[in-house]
């Protein structure tokens, strides 16, 4: 009787857990939409012990600043946060010495003053309406949490940046099915394929100071690493804490189990 | 005794009412209840979305073909029968079939149907398509297929001149 | 029975004795959580009441801390949550605990509900205990729904829009009710502000109903896997240390799984679209509620009529209120119900199928599948349960709980 009932209870918990997992993956699969899924890459920040590749993220900052920042804001990140990527305070001050941000002077008149490390990243447009007006009616999205705002965000970002297909390389079927015009930008991984943003990156779009060869894929990886950090700057702290918490809970659970066995010894 | 109880109940209801009414729209919210739109920039075949009472309002400058198509639909095919003519009449009873003005909120569960922008899917009936639960609307904004129970709602509007329309 | 055991405890500590003489809280704790006679044959399913309580306390504690940094305004809410994540000391930890805690609270409660159904814990004399549980479940759903609106992402906004619009299905007064709920003509700042206020209030109401739930539980004591009544002291053990230790162990195991999500997959149970700030003019391609609402969402969409769908969805919960009177069987536990046991399993599968249907767009074969699953859900409670109780022949019950434990030992 006992042999029968206990595994039964366990079986139920296990099947419940599996069902839950199936459910959750189902939801993720939907979010990806109808286009082909982005190919999976290996990221330095993946897995329970993954960390950010500081050098790659610094290069990624350069790509963001020199290319993306012309249209895309990063309004939730502050310049001071760059120190988390291994820059010193003076390096950060050096990076922002030419940037000015709007403020009010003592008389209450609007002025532009030099940026300080405590400022958040300056947005390319003063507000959303201005951003939309300058970009054919659709404001370029903020990139602060972009990696978290898409299913498989990092893979998607890399795939999107490298997934442009020039008009003359498209098959007649693709042109017909998606109604592509000569001036449209076609991207393999964008839902619906037609994307307002023209291909932002190409080989040697930036020149890296550390001598890394700036291929298209390299730049895409670097800026993804940077944006992954921007979306969740505390990720390393989270994983480190997690390892400690789980080890602690395992120890406590083990002790609890031992105590429970001793308490119940005379009743079984 | 009964009279005291009854009077007490009236008092309790009178006290309860301000608490309930407190949650209704405030004066500043109500003040935004009308909006004026200049429709001259909208070319034939185009549509714009304006915000009114926090909701999107679709203003579509319909083509001849779209108008004909909307007028030709027999009432028997409509889940919520309504003539096209009735849907393009302003509060002064003037009919302008080229202007379709309606609240762009799906009557099923309040999503914004697609079809206003050039690249949007327009659904099986060439009007609007709600991506949430798949309702399709025709070129008169009438429900044709899917879970939505009624046609897209026509707000009160009045053309104060040929180019200016006041919604609300 | 709780009322029939032991003499009042004697406290050696003078301070405790002094307080207890004036306000008998220590006697109460002693009686209800220490010597309280509890059936000796619980399996691990009986841990989930304690686990749910732990989650409730965790949700309130993290929630209060989060509220000190949150701003319920449409222009600031999204950034306030991100600021908690980025700048507030260990704000990320508190927030990840809170948002995953909601999911795990529901996991614990769903298993707790299943246990009550499988072992017939809702049957006489525990009907009110069960109904209070359904009230807690409803309050949890309302609280979770309003909490999901607070980060003011796309799913927050559109989830709120879809769910509040359900009330517009009510004939005549529906539209006025929706306007009243919103405090405007759409989900907007007044809505967000009042949802925050209520999201803060309702958990304390839940605490109050949980207290009643426990009071009702301790009148007749717990049910047990055999479903037969306690016949004497040989059938029970004191709650402490036997079940405090067993519950403690169960809570730890549950927390380990919880921690795995919080620290290594904090966004796994959420939706990426909620990291896009709310935009009233752009509808996401698929609006999906949080996973714990999916079965009910599937029932809503299974009925092709708006009012019908809404009624079915609320009916799916309402039917739980009358469950004690739908079950006509004379035994409680499914262990001794050879036929109904399998239908009970089928119900679990059915709810999971509904959940999957709810996560898919309402098209293709998902529509008939969700209709079939909805049909079974209601047929299970309204047809199978009353009929089976009459025609099924239960297996022979053991003479007592102690007897069933001893027999297990012999095997």
C-alpha cells in the first residue's frame, strides 16, 4: 500500500512540473512569431555562471555610440554605469566631454550644459514625437531593455543586425509574397520582413582601438554584448547570489530532512 | 422603529454614493471629450488615427471602390446589420460617404484593429483586422467574421466645414 | 477533535504566564500549532498549505519594500520599475522575488486545490473551509491581475484592457461599469493609480480570509489521504514537531526550485513584450495573460459569443463553490474511488490542455480543442461528479487511519 501511494504522489508532482515547462516554452514559441527563428549563438553571459565579456561590451559601446546612437536612445542607462564595464571615472569623463545635455540655468532659462557621469545617456531626439517625425512617423525604439523585450533577445539582435538581404539577392517568390519594393529593407528575421531601419552595420563601419577586426558579425556580437549588459547590469550579481542561496537552501533542506526522519522514526 | 431604520438606510446610501462616484471620470478627464481634426491632408485611400478620450479614432478617406463594396453588401450577410449610409452620416444628418470615422477599438475585447497603415493586414473583407482574436471588419467597419459582437462604433461627429470635423 | 484534547498548558516562564493569563495567545499557539492532533498519514501533498502561506508572507514582504520605490503614474511607472532593478540596492532581487513569487504562489495553490479535490477535502463537514479557499483563490486572481498592470509594459496595458472590457459584456450597465472601473474612457492613469491602491490592499484581505480558512480547518481538523475520520489518539500525532518539521522540509524543497527561477531564469515565466513600455495605440500581435490565467482565458475564448464567453469563464470558478454539493459519493478520497480517480486525472490533463490552448492564438485546431476541453471541464463537475457518486462502488475502507498506516508497514 505504501509502496503504491508514495511514488504516485511523486509522479504527480513530476508530471505537473513537465506540463508547466511545456506551457512556458509554448508561450515563448508564440512570441517569436511567424518568421524563422534566429540561429542560436554562444554568448559569454549565457548559463548559470556566464559573465559579461568586458572587452566585447566596451567595443559594443563604441558601436552603439558611433552608429546606433544617431537614432536609438538608451535612456535608462547612465554614463556612470560604464564604470561597471571596467572604465575608470576619468575615462568616463573623457568619453562624455563633448556631450551636452539640456538643463535650466539659475535664471530658469533653458541651456545646454556639459554632461556629467550621473546623467543618463542623452537621447538623440528631445521626445518621442520628434523621434517619430524625423523617422517617417515611427520612433526608433529605445534600446535600454531591448534584449529582454524580444524572445531570445541576444540571438535575435545578432540575427537582425546581420540578417539583411539586398533587393537584388531576393528570390522573385519573396518579392511577391512580401510585396517588397526596391527601396524597402528586407530582413530575414524581422517579423513581416520589411523593416524601416536600413542595414545599420557593415564590415569596418567602426575602427576598434584594440585592433579587433571589425567584421559585420563581430560588431553585431559586440553591440549585443553591450546591450545585454545595458538591459540587466546586475546579471553577474544575480547569478553569484543565486549560487550561494541555492547551496544554503540545499544544506538547510538536508538538515531539515534529517531532523524530520529522526522525529518520525517512532511513527513509521 | 421602522422609520428610524429606513432613514438610517437612506443616510447610509447617501454616504456610500460619494465613495462609489469618486471612481468615475474626473472633470479634467471629461474636459478632453471633444477633438477637432483637419481632414484636408488625408489623401483618397489613406487613413489617419487620432486620439480621442484616450482611444484611437480612425478617419479613412475611402476610395470609390471601397464605398461601392461597402454599399453592395446585402444586410443578410451582416452579423450586426447596418447600412453603410447610416455609418457615414454626421450629427447634422449630412451624409459624406468618402469619410468613414469610427472608434478604432475592437468591439470584442478592446484591441486596436490593424488596417489603418499602408503595410497593415486588412483582413478578408478589405477593412480592418484585429490581431488579438481574429475579428475581420469590412470597408464600412462592420463586423464580418470573428468573435466581435458588433460593428466598430461610430462616435458622434460633425463636419463644421468641408475640411474640419469635430469628434465628440 | 481540536476541542477534546488535553488540559490548558502551564507556562513556566513568568512573563509568558502573565501575558497568557490576560491574553491567551500562547495557549492558542500551544493548542493550535503544537499539541494540535493531526492525522499521522499525510503525504507530501499536505505540505502545500504551509508552502502557500510562506509564499503569501514573502509576497507581502517584498511588495511593501517595492512599493516604497514605485510610482503609480503612466509616465513614470515603467521607469520606476527599471530604477528598482538598476539603482535601488538589491532592488533587482526584491523585484525578481516578487514577480516570480506570484507564479510560485499560484503553483503552490493549484497543487493545494488539486489535493483538496483528489482526497475529497471539500466534503462535509469541511464545505465552508473549501469555499473560503475559493474566495482566497478569487482574491489572489484579482491581486495578481492588478499587480501585472503596475510595470506598465505592453502586456500590462493590453491585459488590463482585455480583462476590464469583459465587464462591457454585461447588458445595459456594462459600459458604465467599465468607465467606472477605468475612471476615464480607456485604461489610463486613474486606472493604474487605483489598481496600485487595490493591489496593496487586497493581500491583507487575503490574510484575513486565510485566517478564517485556518480557523475553519481547526474546527474539524485536517482531512487525510484515506479520507476517513480520526477515531482516536492512535490516529494522530501532535502538529509539532511532526508536521512542523515535515512542512519545513517541504518548504525548503519548494524554495530551491523557486530560487532556481529567481536567480537563473527570472524572466522565463514572464512575457518579453512587458519590457516594451505601454502604448495605447499599438496592440501586440498576441495578447497572452500570465500563465496561471491561461486555462480560464482559453474557456473565455472557446465560446464564440462575448457574453457567453465571459459567463463561462466566471462559471468555471463559480462551479468550484458548489463542488461540495455536486459530489454525491459517500467516500472522500479518490484512493477508494476506482472510477472517479481516473476522471480526476483527466481533469488535470484537461486543465493543462486548456492552459496550452490559452497560450496559442485562437485559430486552427486550437479552437475546437479548447471547446472540447471546456466541455469536459463543465461536464466533469456538473454531470460526471453527481452521477458517478451514485453508481460507483468504492473500494473497502480501512477501519482506521492507524490501521491503514500499520498495514502499509506490513507490506
